[in-house]
């Protein structure tokens, strides 16, 4: 085997692994495939203007395309005329999307290219894609002209169709009713305190209680370790701080069977509702992440925490916002 042929196969294997890992990461079961793919929709597709319904189909189509490219790049079917140009186009489109993401929200957080399996900032993802495009340009020069037969286009389509059907079966699209599931726990009454002027918050339309009095509004995933640590801290503060605001929790509809375990870890039970994942991110907004914690008074957001990076929940900062030293 000559050096040219070795180089060709090294590049093809690298590109194949890049796409297969990227596709797998978007359906990575942490905590479930449905959670992973819906988070991809909410954070990557909905912000581009696609509706939740269209995003649920488009996500599966795109992930199937990544799986298919990962396989086709290793096969001889129209490699030079179709597969390599298509792969370059997909990577370039991702670069444009990531650049838009950086423009809108900055180079922070996980871009979602490799899901939660391999967290990566948008800029890191762009550099990774540019590197891959460079490899593909080299590959395009090294490989000989296609000698594929017309029927082989059909073979390539069958491979793509296989992955589309497989993902649809593995992660079926759920009908989103946007129905709030309420618990039977009674909402505690807040003490009458003079506060800021009443206003309608960004959460008020879906969560009317968010604009009533003083409260700590929390957006949690029941199985999230960071969410559990945050609620345990909030529960501890509520037991030692006089006139502590009431706590309202919004759970995403994922691993809801862990909610009793969640409250057991917290130390107390709080009033909560459950939203389907798409609606959850519509309300929290795609720029933010869990755990999302908001200190609110009459619809005014006085303090905000979200995610696990620079804006992460900090009990001392919360106490300061409550005017408690």
C-alpha cells in the first residue's frame, strides 16, 4: 500500500469518525435519547426560526444525514462527485450557524455539536469544522475520478433512508400538548411585603404564578445533579433565613419518576409543575440552561442564575440580592 492510498484512508476514517461521533452524541442516552435530541432541537434549530414541530422532524433528518455521511465517506459510491462536496457543504453550513450563534449569544456554553458527550464552545466547533474542510479538500485532490454506476446513487439513498427510519424508531416524535401537569402540593402564601411595581414578566404568560409576589422560580431537570445541589442549597437557606421567598419549581418532562427522589434529596417538597421539553425551553429560553434560578418580585427579575458556568447559582449572591448579609 503506497503513501497516497494510506493518506486517503486516514482522512476518510477521520472524517467518518467525526460524523459518526457527532451523530451519536446527539442521541446520547444522558439521561435519555429523547432528552438529548429535544435539547438539540431547542438550542440549535428553534433559534433559527423553525417551529418546535418542524424542528422535531428536521433534527432527525440532520442526525440521519450525519450517520449516513459517516458511512458513505468510507464507500466508493460517487465519492468525488457527490459525497465529498456534500460533506463540505454540511460543514460549511454548520460554520455559518455557529458564527450566528456566537454573534447572538457569544462564544460561551456548549454548542451542542457533540451533545453532552464532548462539550465544545462554538468557536472550537468552527475551528474543528474548518480543519475537516481542509482535510476534505486534500482528499478531493487525492482520490481518482469516480467510476460509479448510476444505480449506486440509489444505494447511497438507501443507506440514508435506513438511518432516517432507524432514528425515527429509536426516538419517536412525541405529540407536544404543552399541558402543565400540576402537583397536589399546596402553594404557600407569601407574606405581604412592600415590593417593586407590578409588571408582567417573560414567564407570566405560561406561568401566571411567576408574577405574584416574591418567589424563587427554578427550572430543573429531575435527574440533574447540578439541579439537585442547587435545590438542596435553597432549601437550607429557606430554613435559616427569615421571610424567605416561596419556591416554585418547573421541571422538564424527562425522568419525572425521579421527582420524589429529587425532593427527598432536597430535604423538603415544593410546589412544582412539569412542562414538556420543548415548552420548557420555550419558557426558559434557548440562551439559558439548567439549573435556571430566578429571584422575582411582582414579575420583576431581581437576580438570575443559569447553567453551570459564569452565571451558575451562587448562594452568597442570592443572599445579597435578598438584602441579607
